[in-house]
């Protein structure tokens, strides 16, 4: 008796709901356009230099695909769970609605009863059909409008057209719309290559994308998938045997959201570059080909993540860690890495922070930070360009530099608070003195400041500008040790001149862009190298920075890179241990690593570039070169003078000079030691047909 009452009651309610009643007709104008299938927002796809996908750009991550391009079981999986009578109804499934009403009367949960067509109407026209209204008079009114529009849609479009629009429209979680975007991100391939298990997994997401997310909740996703597989078998879309075998498969998702490397910061930079070129990539439909090397990018991301986690795990670390940060908190240690091809300017890797999803601010490009001692190679390069030899003796003593009248004098400090040149220069040199080379190797501030004053800080600033530093290098003594701020990518690009015999290149992100029809609409050739530094000066500076890596403040970087790969570089640390750097180079890559806080503060007592940034740089470059070889630096430029010196005296080596004190120094002609200059027969020179053998020690 009760059951009969329920059926009669349900039929009565159904009769009131399903017809296009007078009330619905009065508001029909509200749904006049809701039946139309409208063009869907598309995304532009971004590819690495090897053609692998690295990201999408657009208001919605979607690439629409034809229904006929999909395996037959992809649409069947959605039909089986969302609308099993899809091919039978006129847009509204009367049986499903009756079941919903019956379920509500019996206090049973029977779902919403909306067909695929109704869902599509709501998804495509949320301004007209508000699917968030599910109860009360507003919910009933919404249902009227939705049913009316669904029936109208079915009168204007075929079932396949509706199904195709639905599969391309639907939100399948994590901001991925349509089956193709979802397939690429969840499983690493386009929807045309979906397996049956993967198709059923995607079909489970409309019920609740977060709850059945196969990345975050694979067990839940598997349970939902298996339910769908069973329904597909019951509805004769697949056999029971196929369903049973497929149920045994694990839920496997692709790493990095299906991308070749985690590249959010790089993709953001690509979007900005494309928009500056006048391409409306946010409107979608473009294919952007870039310079990114996925192998190096993955190495950079891994080194940043592991290196910063290690720092935060150190005993006594006092700041908020990323692991304990909540919500939108980003006041934890940040880091960046940039790697550039010194021959072309191609940006091979770029990481603008530790967590793009939480903190998308691109520190590698947008931020301005003090470079500390990593600016010193520019100061030294200007000094060598002005005929100051690398073996020149410079006092390593306290300085007091007058500034403007009425201002206290500038009293720079060393990071260790000491002046220890005398330890290095033992035989007959003034107390507290060292060579330029030793000053760079050990990153002595007093040496760099005196060199800057000697050549003129305005001249140093001019050289920095030629090298591509776009921020002002203020012509004050403190700028010689990195007080003026720089964009990190500018500093890295400036170092390409040292790796490239004085030729500097500008960073390039995009190689070409194609529209939806495959037509090339933009192309940028490799950067044209600009000669901004004498090749001989660049060579001397690179050799000095080789010493920095081999026996100075950058040894942690050298240890992490295979011995057959030559490296050179410079550490950097700012006042109060706020910013730490290592900018270095191999013949194929120039790269920089920075660590610090967005709101500058001390990282930790004793935090310096050589201890924090150099190991991360070394890990990144070391992983990249694992199993690779390096071409080497190539022959030195013509016109260099070289001589074997005694490291302790900065004078020509004698028969009594011990092997561990011998090293080869390089000079611009006329700057070599006087005793050699007086006897030109003793001075070897580089020439086009002569490549001498360098005699160097193996430093401890």
C-alpha cells in the first residue's frame, strides 16, 4: 500500500515538474539562449625544446577534440555512470526524475537525475542556469529552466554533438577541463590514447573531482572506477570479463601533472614574452615552442627542493619552514635557479621559487636582490680591462672612505671580521696584502672595493650595463661588493660574457609560435652575441673564477660536478647573511642559484653562498652532466701573455719554488711582471699556431 502511495505521489509531482508549465512559459525568455552550444575557451599549449609538453596558457586549460577521435569506451564510460538512457530521452530522463522523486519521498539518496544534456546546459550557461541552486523554489525554478533548455538543445543538435560538447566542456578537477586536458595532465597522453581503465577513472570525476582525484586519492578513484566498469558491463558496453580484468589494474598517474618537468614559473615567463610580442595566447589555440631543457629543469627543481629542505632541517634553524606553512603563508626560505646557454641565450631552466602553486611570484625575473660578492667579477673585469694585472698586490686592510660632506665615512667589513692577506702572502710582502686573484678566490671585500675605486665605480657601472644589467649600479664604493640590486636573470646573463670570450647574449624563452592551423605566427632566432669585453679579459676572469671553484669559496660546487666537466664561478653573500648566491658556468651552461626571504632577513648565522647556494648549483649541474660530456672551453684567445708564478710571492717561479706553489698566470701584453717584460725572450705568448701546456698545481 505504501509503495503504491509513493508511486502515485511521485507521478503527481512528476506531472507538475516535467511539462513546460505556465510558470515555466512565463520565464521562457530566461532560457531562450541556454540551449545553444557555444564555442569553448581553449588553452595554448607550451612545449619544451624537445617537443615535450610543459604547460598550458589560457583562462581554462582545455583543448577540444572531436568525438570520433576518442576510443569508443571513453564516451560510454560517462554515459554508463551519468546518463545511461542518453540515446533514448529527449533531454530529460523521465524515469530518472521519477526515481529521484521516489527517493526523496522515501528519504533515499538517488542523486539529481540530471541528464548529460541538462548538465551541459548548466555548464555552458551558468549565468542563466545556476546549478548551485538545488532546493526550495529557486531549485524548482532552476530545474524548469534547465529541462526546457535541454529539450530545446536536443531539437537543434544531434546526440553526438551534445556528447562531444559535454566531454570537452566538463571540469575534471585541478582546473583541467575536458577529457583531453584531463588525460594529458592525469595520465601524460592525449585523450585519443586513453585506456579503458583511465577512461573510467575520468568518468568518475563529475560526481566529485576532489574526492575522487586519482592523484590525491587513488584508492577512492579506483573504487569509483570499478563501479563504472561494472555499470559498463551491465549496460553491454564491454564484456564482464573485460571489466573484471580492468578492475585489477592499479590507478597510475603521470608525474608533474603530465608535464615533462615542473615549469610553472617558466611558462609564466613565456606567456609574458608572447603577450609582449602581441600574441593573445590567453585566448587559446596557440602552440608555443620554447628553449627549456626538461632534463636540466628537473635537475634544477630537484636541487632547489632538496637543498632548501635540508637547510630547514638543520639543527637550530629558527624560521618558518615550508612544511609548517599554512594557507597562503609564504614567509619561508625561498630559492631560485636560472640556467642559460652562453652561445644562444636560450633559457634552459628557470625556477622562480620553491612552490609555484603557493607562491607564483617569479623571483628569477621580477625580483630585485643585492648580488653580494657575485658582482665582484664585473669589478675585477673592469680592473683587468684597465691594465691591472691579476697578480697585482692589494692591501687587505681596514678601509675608511670619505663620502659626502657631513656624512660619516664608509667603513666596509669582511664577513669574518678579519684582514688576513698576510697569511697568504708570506715572503716579503707587506702585512695584510694579497694578489687580485687571491682576493677573488677568497672573496675579500677590501680588495674589490679598492679595485672599484681605482678604476672608478662609474666605469664599473658602465661595464655592468654593457653586460646587460638593467637595474642601476650606483657609483658608490658599496656597489663593488654588491649593494646595488639586480634582477637575477640579468646577473646570470651577464656571466655569459665570461663563458663566451667576451660575447654576451640576451635570454631567449620562445623559439616559435604556431596558431591552431599550424601556421607560424612568431619566430625569434637565437640571440645575437654582442662583444662587450675583450676576449682576453674574459679568459683571465674565467680562469680566476675556475680557481674560486677549485680552491676558494665555490669548492662545494666543484665537488658535485663530474671531474671531466670544467666549471668556474663566484659565490655571493650580502650583509647580515640575507642573500646567498652562486653564479657559475661550464662550457655549455651558465647558471645562478639564489636563496633568501621575500622580506629580507638573516637566513642563519654563518649562512654564505659557498655553504648554501653552491651545493644546490653543483647538484643541479652535476645531475645534468651525469652521463654527458663537455666540449671544454676551447683554445685561449690570441694575444695573451702567460708565465708561471709563485703563488706566495706573485713573482715568477724559480727553481726553488715548490710544486704546490706554482701556478700559471695570464696577462694582457704590457702588464706582465717587470722582470719578464725586460726580457721578452722569457715571456711566452698565446698565438694562433701555438697552444702551450699549462703547468698548474693540484690545490688541497
